[in-house]
């Protein structure tokens, strides 16, 4: 196993992690921004008002994007197992 392959594998892993987490992070960011604007306009400073909608949005995001995320991680794992004889 060469250094180039290890670096390629690490890069691919990081790209997959970022790709899979991006939809949930974007949903959380958009909901947080909307709640912040709502709090600024109404001057309601309740802390649970920010966390509960974000948790719900991320949960719904997992429900919507879950099958896609599972396909990506299964594809990566199958590719890793197929290349296992070359790694040893």
C-alpha cells in the first residue's frame, strides 16, 4: 500500500463525509437563520426556540436524504472491500 493510495483514500473519505453532512448542515443553517430573524423582529429571546426547530429540520433531512446517504456509504464500503486484496 503506497502513500499515494493512503492519501487518496483519506481524501475520498473526507469528501464523502462532507458531502453526506452538507444537506443537514444547510438545513440547520437555514432554519437557524429564519429563527434568528424571527427572534430579532419579535424580540423573543427563548433559547429552546432555536434548538427545537433545528433538531426537527435535521431529523426531517435525515428522513429525506437518508436513502441517498446510505447508498453513498454502502458504495464506499463495497469499493473499499473490493480493493482490500490490493491494500494488503
